């Protein structure tokens, strides 16, 4: 009886030893790896404010707020609040509110297809920028950096104004030294677009008289 008791006692000790021997170590978790919050508030995104990036800052964080993507989204928000399917009361369509004439000029034949295709709308916006940049190339070269009737003239401001009222309206603006105020059917002025969308870097856009959505 005693031998059996020693046998079972020894068996328990051996099993206990083996169990403890294979127990995993406790790993120290780092706060940057495991987090409790899941709402995204713990992440830091690059600022769109130039003042947050002093010249002495050596961090490799690009400032992109005044580049093409910033210009596109700013115009889109003003035109439609970024809604691809929006059609206004005058029939202007999509995220950038294109009219039928502007669409035809860059090779878009189907308004219905255009309205249903976000990628096509993005290509159309770039194509129209390229076409207007070529049409207004002389005005950009001559007036960029100058002050016309209180408005600081920039390339992006000129192209935004052309998107609002057409390149011809922008040419007339400069011919009249900014004294004739073009407004669209909703009362939005050419001057307001030149001012609101000035200062963006659109050097990526190439001037092209034959720009189409197929480029």
C-alpha cells in the first residue's frame, strides 16, 4: 500500500515539473504594438498646414496640401462636396460638375456613363486642366505673380476660374484688367475662384491642346 502511495505521489511530482517546464515566458508588450484604443485617435497624420513644417524640421514627412491632390479635392468640395453622382439644377454633373460642352471637348460622349464612372470623372478633370492650361498659356505666363484688381494671380487660380466659367471668360477677365465680374448662374464669381484656389502647385499638369480622356 505504501509503495503504491509513493508511486502516485512521484507521478504527480513528475507531471507538475513537466507542466511548469513548458510554460511560456511572459512577453512584455510594447505600447506601440498592442493598444487598447481602436478608434484611430492614437495615430498621427501629416499636417496640411505649412506652418507645422519649419525649415529646421528634418523629418521626412512631405507637405502635400498645396499640390495637385489638394487642388482636386478643394475644387471638388466646392463644386459638389465630392459627390460623383450629383447633378445640379442646371444639368452639371459629377464630382467636378462638368457641363455637356466641356465633356465633349475632352472626348466624353455619354453623360450617363460619365456619371456612373468615378475613374472617368477623375481622368476628365485632368484632361480639362491640360486643355485649359494650353489655351491660357499666354495669360499664365504674362500675369502669374501679378496683382489684378486686388487678386494675386497664380496658375492654379487661373485654371480653377477656367473650370468655373470657361477659358474664354478668363481671357476676358484679363483683357478688362479684372474690372468685368463674371458670375455663374448661382452667383459664384470668377474672382472668388482665382482667390480661393490660388497657390497650388500644378506643374505636374502638362499643357495639351488635344488632351482627352484617352491620354
